[in-house]
C-alpha cells in the first residue's frame, strides 16, 4: 500500500468526515512536493508552516451576542 492509498483509506474510515491529512519532514523537503500527489491536504517543512495551516481550521468564536 502506497502513501496515497493509505491516506485515502484513513480518510474513508475515519469517524470524522472532515479529517485532514498533513505531511512533513525530510521527504517533503527533497523536492517541490504538492499535497495532491499523496492525497494529503497540506505539506509543511517546519512547525510555523504547520501552525499557519491549522489556524485555517480553528473555529472563530461567535461574538455577535
């Protein structure tokens, strides 16, 4: 099983229909790797990139009340 099929299986079998897959590390630093190549939602090469990605999924508090 390749990485792309593993990520697809994880997403299909997750109890969370909105689960996201993130890749990082030396493998992703070797070339201009794109997430779609592996079925992932994001790739980052350092913790700050990962935090930036994750901030997009954090619910904003409703301050209209």
